C-alpha cells in the first residue's frame, strides 16, 4: 500500500474493487491495442496504396513505351537519312557510268536502298501512330490522378485520426494503471499478472453460483469453500478456471 495517502489518488477501499478496476483498464488497453493494429482503416489505406501503385505502374509503362517509340523513330530517321544520302551519291555516280554492267549494279543497289527506305518509312509511321495512341491513353490516365491521390490522403488521414485517438486513450489508461497498481500488494500483483498472461482475463466476479470468467457453476460445497477463503479480502481462486474470483 502507498505510504503517503495525501499524495496518492483516492481509490476504492476494497481489494476486489481495485482488481476489477485494474482488469477493466487492462482489458480496454488490450482491445485498443488490437484495434490499433487491425483497424479496417488500415485495410482501406492498404487498398488505396495498392490502387495508387497500380496507377503509377501503368503511367510508367505508358511513358516508357512513348520513350521507346521516340527512340525508335529517331533511329529510323537517322538510318533513313544515311540511306538517302547513299542513294543520292549512287545517283550522281550513275551519271558518270558508261559500262552497262556497272550501271545495272548501281541500279540494283539503288533498288535495294529504296526498299530499305520504304521499310523504314513504314516502321516510322507505325511508331508515330502508336505513339499518338499512347499519348492519348496517357492523357486520359492522368486525369484520374487527383481523385486517387485524394482517396489515398483521406485514407491516411482517417487512420491517423483513429490512431491518434487510440494513443491518447491508451496514455490515459496507462496513467490509470499506474495509479491503481500501487494500491495492491506485490504478491497479489504478481498473481494477477501471471493469471492475466495465461488466461487473458485474470479477475472474475462470482454471480450467484457462476464464475463470470469460465461461466461454470460452483457446487454448494465449492461456494462454501470460496466464501470462507475470501472472508478477509473478498478474493480467492476459482476452483474451475483458476482466475481471481471476486466473492
């Protein structure tokens, strides 16, 4: 017990009341701790994050493909310019050729260059068309960004508010626990802590003949025994579940 009654909080005078108050604090703390870690709002935030990541992945895919197509178009233009320069050189050379066989070879080479230039032109046109299509898709995709980010922010804010409320209540409960425990003996606290760790609920009142911890009815002989054992303190052990029984 506390030595200085003046500095200690005013608490219920009986041990059973103190134990029940402490059990209520610890039970509530456990409930809040579980809710803090398993709140449905965490699922909402995780879902919003997943949707946002999916949206960002798709945006990155659009932009990556646009860059790939841009690079492909640039390479095709460079390759086409080189082929065209080479063909122009062959045309100039053709004007100076006299031998038919040499002229035929130059014409065959120019025909090959023409086919390659045509192929590059087709490739470049297809790339331009695809790039334009993806540009349009990206523009539509980007229109959904604000809504998704707002949803993510709202989910994050809602969880933050709930966690803040829980943490404040947990702080109050911690303070309350700190006030209650010094009013109980070290031995009784050790028993309470051990039973709570093993059973979850360490304290249960006896209502009629039923322990409210295990909900089993005690026999008449057991009732006589627990009442005798609890005559001084109002507390004994439940013969069935072992909880601290408030008689």
